[in-house]
């Protein structure tokens, strides 16, 4: 991740197509984390923009960690 001082946690992916694909796979698993890519961010710095809210439960975050780990290892 990239350092953040808010509830928004950017996860640096780099390649725009890969970021979009990861976002799609997460969405298919019930997790909404949009891909942010050029021109919003510089080339080769595409990222996922994860937002954590107080309404997320420990179970939600555990599920996120499991699915994110699976998707990132593909």
C-alpha cells in the first residue's frame, strides 16, 4: 500500500489493465474496490482505492484480506 492518513488506502498495482482486472475480480467476489488509472494518476502507477469505514466488521476485513490475497496471487 501507499502511505495514507485517511480511511482511503491506495494499493499500488502499476499496470492499468492489471488494476482493472483485479478490481473486476474483487467485484465478482462481492468487494467493491475501484481501479484508479491514468490520467487520474501517472502512467504505471495505477492502484486500487480501498475505503475502510467504521461500518465494516472484523469479518468483512478478514474476508477482504482473504479474497485480496487470492486475487493478487493470480
